[in-house]
C-alpha cells in the first residue's frame, strides 16, 4: 500500500499540472500499451478544429524527448495523428504493442516518462507547457530544491537536498559540476543531504536508481558575487565586441536596468562560471551596463555563451530571480528546440550541435567566434560594391516567402532560380522576415532575435551569395523587418518576464512582463498587437531608450553586413504609445488617427537607416486611413531631394484588381500616387489571391480558370505600365489559383482553423507551370510589360490618365509629349475584360504608324478614331515608336572609346545623347547625359575591371562597347 500511495501521489501531481491529459491504464508501464487522452479545453488548441498531432518522445536514461516520432514541422508521415472522440474536445492516441517497440528503444534502457506536445497541423498552436507522463511504478519526488530550479545564495551558505520515491529503497547519488564522482551516496526511500559552506556556483545532478530504472533530477545554486564594478572601456557597444588587434579576446556588454548581478556561462568555462565570469557594472553615472572581457579564446573556434541574469532587490511579484538567456544582440543563436531538425535536414552545414556545445543547458545560446569567421565569411563581387539601386519610381518588387517558394525552403533554392527572377525582368526582391523566429516553419513575423539570421533557410554566407547574385543581375534585395514586437523567446521580454507558474516562460494570459521592462510595454499601446509590444518611447529611466538603440543597431547591421538595399517596415501603425487599451474613443480609432509620436519616431528611424546608406529604400506597411493617411503624405515628402529621400508606402489594391478580372465595375486609380512613393499591388502576402477571388466570387470568371488565366496578362498591363513603383506576390505571375488560406492538408479554412500561415504546396514546380501554355503566357507577358515599364523613359517621367467609363474596359494613357516625336513618348493601353469581342474606338492622339509594343507589329492609323478589335480578355499596348528595347544598332565605326583601357576617364569620339556603364553581368553602374565629343567621362569612382558601355546617338540608336577600367 505504501508503494501505491507514493505512486498515486506522483500521478496526482502530474494530473494537476497537466489536467488535460489522462492515460489508460492509469499506471503506465514501458512493457505494455497505453492510450493517451488529450482534452483541448482551456489550451491554445481549444478553438482549433483541424487535425491535432502529437510531437512525442520518451525520457530514456534520464534524457527527455528521445526517440521522437515524426518531425517538428510534421513533414514526416510517421508523425502521430490524434483521433477525435466523436465531436468532443477529447483526442486519443494509442501506443502499442509497448513503449519499447513503438519508440524503438532497446529493452535494456530505462524509459521513465512519455514526453509530448500537442500541436496544430502547422505547429502554430500547441499545448503548453510540455507534458511529461510518468512511466513505471517506481517514481520519485524532489522536494527541495525545486526540480530544474536556479537558486541564489550567499557565499558560504548550506544547500539542503531532500527527495523521496515509491516502490521501496532506491540508490541516491548526488553529483556536482559534471564530476563523475558523487559527493553523497545513500540507499533509502527518503533522501536528505546538506551540502555545507557552498562558495561557488554549483550545478547539481541527483541520480535515483531502482533496478533498471534511473531518474535524473537537476537544480543549481548561484552565488551572489556582490556589487562588482569597473569602468567600461570606451567605444564598446551592446553585445559582442571583438578585439581587432587581439583575436584571443572579446568583450561582452549587456544593458540590464534593475538587475543585481549577471554571470556569463559558456563553452569557454564549461557552463560553470566562477566569480571570474561575474560581469562588472559600469561605474559611469546612471549606467546600467554590465561588461566582461573574455580572454584566452582560440581564434576561429566557435564558442557558445549565455547570460545568467539575476535579481535580488525589489523583485516584482511573479518575476523569476534568475533568467538564463542568450544575448539580445546575437548575430547567430543555437536553439535546443529548433536546431535538431535543421541539422537533420542538412540545410546549415557545420552548424554546431546544441547538445555538444551547450550540454545540459536550456534556452537559446549565442555564438561567438573571434578571428576567421567561416559562418559569415563571403567575398562580395564588384556588382555589389558598385551596385546602383533602381530609382524609386522604377521599382518593380517581387515579394516572396523563402519557406513557400520551393519545397526545400532554402536560400540555395533562390540561387538556383535566379534565371526565373531575371527573365521576369523585376528589379527588386522583397524577402519576408529572415531574422531568427520561433520554430522552423513560420512567416517570420514572430521574431525573437532581430540581428540573427534564422538558420532554417541556410547559413549567413548563403544569404550573402543570393544577395550578391541578385546584384549581379540588377536586382535589389529588401528585407521585411518586424521591429514592432518580439515573441516569448526574446531576451527583451525574458529578462523582465512574469512567470507565475514557474515554467520558465512568460505568462500565457495577462501581462507577460513587469513594469520595469525598458523594452516592452506591459500593455500594447495600439490595436493591432501580436507578441509583446516594443516600447519605442521610453525616453527617461535607467539606461535611456534601449529600444531605440536596439532598433538602430538592427537596421544598420543588415545594411552593413549583408549589403541589403532597404527594409519594408512591418505594421508601422503600431509604433505609437498614444493608444493604450483605455484610451478615450477606443483603441482602434486612436490607432488609425494621426499620431504625432509615430510620425516623428518613424522619420527618425528612416534618418538612421539613411545614415547607413543614403539611398537605402525605406518602405512602411502603414495602409493609412483617416488621420494615419496624412502621416503617409508627410512621410512621402520627408527629406526628399530628387530620387533620394521620401519614405515609400504600401498601397493595397486587391479588390479593385479582382473585380477587374471578374469583369465587374472597378477603379484602379489609387494604384499609384503623384508622390511616386506609393507601391501599388494587386497581391501581397496578406491579401487573398486575385485568381482565387475571380474563381470563387460573383462575376464572369466564376469557376473558369482558363478564362482567368487568359485575362491576367491584360490585368498586368494596367498594373505594371502605370507610372510609379509596383509589387507582385510570388507566383501571381503564374496565375496561382489556390487560396491564401489553403491548409497543409489541402483544404481551405478561414477560421477554426485559420490556415493563412500554413505551409503551401509547390505545384508551380512539381507540375512545371512554365510548361503550361496558359500560365507561361502570363509570366512572359508580365515580363515584357515590366521590361517596358522599367526601361522606357515615358513610364518614368510621363504623365498619365485613366478612363473607366466602360465597365471592364479601362484605358490607360501615358505620355511625355502629345505630338509625334522620334522617341517613344506616348503609350496607351486598351483592355477588354468581357466575354465579347470589343471594337474599341482607338482614340489615337495622332495619325501615322503606331506600334503594338507587345509584339512590335505596326498599325497604320489614318484616323484618330480608327477602331481596334480586341478579343475577349485581351488588351493592346500602343506606342508612337518602337521600344528602345528593340532599337537598331548604331553604325559600328561611328562611335568609339578612347583611351581603352582607361584609368580615371574616357572620351567618346561621336555625338551622343546618353551613355551608360554596366557591369559585365548587366548591372547599371553609372550613367551620363549628352555632352560634346571632347567631354571626358569620369570613372575614377568605379572599381577596376571589365565593363560594358552602352551609348545612344541623337536618333536613339544604340551601340555597346567593352571598356577596361585600370
């Protein structure tokens, strides 16, 4: 009876902590089958109605989550699927014939727990915390200190350890700091031991063995080192400071207001920091910075480290006294949660294994490497060092999510598809967030380390290779960045978190952080919050405005280290502290009103972005309405001079373009703006696919994919040929027809579950859509339109006008001159989004020959009202001259370059109207306007190498010549 009493006590503790889980039989034995029942009521999965999976393993020989069935992203068919019990909230999983066989564990090993997390199909929802089901009649209970606890003590204190177990006497061995020799050994059912006069940090392991079963209990004590101070050397910044003259040294800096002391634990001290690794507090007045110089490092060796952040003074209720966390300014972190899958997939070669470099630790750790840094090393080509960004008004963006661009989900896939981007003629790619996010399957907006590259898509050098290759092909690269918020693994939340249930994570409901937190608002100050709302307006208080420092370091880091060409700032409406939940009039109207703090703060961030690169592209996802739209107007003119300055904005036009495809009445005028700073788009990652809308909503195209695909080229003509920057969302150019809300299992669900964030299938590659005539036609025609849009002056500098008088037949006119000229100076577009042939009144501005710019056919126009027959779903693009993309060549000997090779300048021996210098891979490096034949063209500012010089004469004829720059 005594044995059973102890077991039932252990089981009661388990069921109280994990009330949503029961087992049959109640006592789980490794040699028998068991059925696990999960009740989702009260968990994150409560509203979820899709398939629930079990990420499940066992504790083998004291190590948890071993022999896991399936994979974290559920791509493996072996991942266990739960069975719903009727229509109830209960889901079951039967493990048979026994635990050893099911999990593939040798029978001479000890299984003491089933470890499980229940998750939605895309792993975005899950049971919390992790669930551990006791296995066997032999169980133990550590009564002091608490299991997995970290405890602050004064030097010289005694540490009392007590435990008990079921099933009779067991062998207890207590180990300290990795030693294989126990400091105490007892054979008992009730264990008690006092470790006297503890003067150093100790990691304890209590090993309890009965027969073939062994449990391992861990806890630690940390010595309060007292008030250690020292003046911090000048010039140091938060995070890692490498010593450029001595690669055996590095200095770590952490700004931690309200904290008492901090240790640095790492692979360089075997994760057992002595007092020598207690950080010093800077002695400057009001300083909240801690710093520590590391010495004796081996250049080129990869180290990992973590801060042990401790608080013993005025600790807010519910806030842990010790938090272990990686460096918030990490540029690479290792994760015990995400890295095993990354290593198994082989997508990040030579990634240090967390279990090897940080054995016995938990939570993320930061990577440090002095001297040669192979993980980041890359030799940039001259195409990147000389890269000239496209003019803002000429930009045509391609937005993509690395996760869903190709089935392998890596930067290498993008590198392999460079011809796909190049042939589409786009001049910019915008990557959805690639900064370290929670999990391996994400859109990336759940960022936790803004300066660290997420490892799922590949190593830093691979992203650099992709960016360099884009630059070699004339394509700018923009990163999506979410500096509005952080998620739960972030040190910015964790160091000041509220953890009322002591599970090591911030509270799941209610406030997640204390009022002391210098980075995070206790309550979100706007109506669109996700994660924890960053406070960008803490202008007073210890340490100053730390969020501003963090944000500026982040935006300048990616520009300097990865040579990116700009940012799309996510959710800029959230950069305000003027709209708390109790604001008068409501949080939503306040957020959408004119916010003076937001307007000024975002201008200040733009200024700091331009400080790193004066031509960096600053793009805000604001989607202003009411007063917030006025902010967009002011931002578009901020610090604007010519092509420089002026903040760009997102301009959503999904419904108007979907209505156009359907043949319904629409108005497209808002797709552009006189400011040339509004990026118009029919699709982005946040809106439903226009093809899906055209197929599933009322209109002429409902249920008819072939008709939609036939009309997409015409839609492109009144999107990409409109002056001003534009954007497309990946595979719109192939007529992607599945809903944005397509689930991983192929169903479409807009709620319960909301499948918007689910991974998407890859039919564009598996079904080879480029070989599909209808889809390839969309790609090719859009490419021609984009090529015209980017390269013809009329679209860059022309005026334009719309005519929407006829439903389904909008007309667009673009011109720099309304009279005939020798260059392309007037273009107009006729469309027919109807089921009938349209004899369109041409409305030619003047008679004579006009060119269909899509196929270069010539139309002789004898009357300005001469009609043009347009087939159903068709369009025409007429120009007064052929495109310069197809100009005749200049006579070969009429213009030449001298001297060649040239050092600082060269001269052209003929009359020209324009000269342009390109890299050998086709990237525009420099351009010159018309000058006399004696003019010297300055090339002193470009790197030595081989270039191509393209010249236009006064008849708009071209010639391209090779130039060698010495």
